[in-house]
């Protein structure tokens, strides 16, 4: 869920906006129909109208759609933009459209359900010769010499001012990637590409690639830097490469388990995988560094964001397939709310009933109503 300020930051990113506007100008013919997946505060829907779209379906599940509606009205576009307050995957449109525009990416295009949402929208919303903006993204990975970026992952776990041994967290931290602002001089070995995410043909949310370098410039390496090059169609492109004009996306830093001194001729190989599990991706990056002269393996790291979350054995046990839970008081309370919602009772009446039945669990009747409203928003239509 983005704040209004975050949507403002996206619009303030002139590089991103200029690329999208140019791409929309090329893609939209007068009278065209457009679907804007994840309209947020409505910027792409409005631009599509300015580029000549006759009607735009602006889809957004979050409350940002309310200011989007006001913005459309304030600009005389209220009749042409049809707002739909849902996830695109639960929407049925009255027609197939000429253009689908979206920017559901994060630091990398593999963010939550971005790719499955585009696959679904392409299949169900787009005309046979319709246009997707963006058309494709290519994730690029370089080996980085970046002591400053690495520091954030090991401080304070390996060094702190209090004489405490906190290395238990180092393993967690070096298995998590983070957004960073990488500079051109962080790139030690040049970028290589993962298979392109071609939105016109992609059929899977997952991405994997095998990357290899022969070291041409010696130096201390700390991990991988990742970004994406975007192709919005009609030769409109942008890149988040370190050293390129800064865009909102930034770069991703995947730390290695420890820094490695690379010597000229060394072979570095990385196997990188992003697998969508539930709501977000599990990233795995396996690295091998082989000494060119002796053939000796000098680094062999197996890292994964799966190990980057502090999971206690008790938490894992509670999620295992053979665990048999008993419903706690919160569960019984929510079950009652869902049963009453299913009987089509008004929210106020449900709040009264659960407040009476669970007086110790809900401090006030207002708290009961808030809880009922939360569940109703999530599961009700
Ligand atoms: C990065 S923001 C982009 C906002 C705006 N389109 C822009 O380009 O400035 C992505 C928005 O997409 C929404 N979103 C993500 N997946 C979606 C989906 N499948 N259907 C509709 N909205 C979605 C999010 O709630 C968020 O508001």
C-alpha cells in the first residue's frame, strides 16, 4: 500500500514520466480504449486521455482511487475514465482494449503479483493486436565492488560499539537483498542479462538465469547489483543502470556471504532464481568463484531470501502440514463476523453482536465496528 506522497514521488520522476508519455503518444490512436492496471492516483489514465483515448478503464484496489476520481473530474475527464476499485485479476471489462498501460514494478519488475497480473490482463483484456506499455523488461546483473553497500548488511551484526557478539544475525542479513543507490564505480564485472520478461509472450511469474564472468579487472567483490532496462515500445526505453540518470526504482544489492578478492582470469558463476511463493518472490543466488591457475574453488555461496527472514522453529512448526491448531479467541471472533457477513447482516449489527459476545477482546463498540469493517472490506463485495 503506497502513501499519497509515494504516488507523488512516482509522478515527480521526470525520466519515468517522459518515457511513459512518449510511449503512450505512440501507442494510442484517436478513439482508442485503454486499461490502466494499478492507476494509483490516476496519472497514466489521465495521460492516456490527453493522448487521445476515448475511454480508459482505471483499475486500482486501494483508496488512492478516490483522489484519482477527483483528479479526473477536475480535468474534465470524469466521463472518459471509468474507475474500478478492485485488483485487475477480479475485474471483468465490458470490452477488450487497444492498449494496456501499467507500472507495477518495484526495484525490479519481479514484485509481488506484477507478472501474473499482466499475463492475466493480456489474456482477458487486450485485443488481438493490442499494445502493452511496457513491452518488456530485462533484468541486468553485475558483480559489485561496493564496501559501502555491503557495510549495511554486516553492521551492526559483525561490528558494534558495545562488545556484543551479534553474528547470529549476519547469516540472515546476507541472505536478504536491499534497495540501494549503486554508482557506476560500484560495477566491477560488467552486467549480464537474465532472460527478458517479454510481456507480450511471458507465461510464468518466475525467472532464472545462469551468469558467468571471466575476471578482467581484479578487485574486492561484495555481491551483485541488479536493475532493469525497460522497453516501452517504439524505441522508447529507460534504464536504472548505475551511473544513468537516477530514477525512482533504484537498484538491488544482493550481498555475498563474505567479500571475495577476485584475481584476473578467475571464473565467477552465478545461478540466480526468482520464484513467486504466495505474495512475493523467494530469491536465490548461488555463487562460485574458481581460481584460474589452480582450479581451486575459492568461494561457494548458497544464498536465498528464504534464509533472510528470522523464522523461529515454533513459527515454522505452526505452519507445518501436520500441525493441528485449535481456534483461539481471535479466530472464534473473526469466524462469527464472517458468518454474520455471510448472512448479509449490516456491519453495525454485527459489531453489536460481537461486542456483546467478546467483551474482553474488544475494548469498545467502535473497535468492534473497525474490526468488522476490516473483514468486510477484505472478504465482502
Ligand atoms: C507503482 S504504483 C503505480 C501508480 C501509477 N500507475 C503510476 O504509474 O504512477 C502501482 C499501483 O498498482 C496497484 N496494483 C498492483 N497490482 C495491481 C493489480 N493487479 N490490479 C490493480 N492494481 C494493482 C497498486 O495498488 C499501486 O497503486
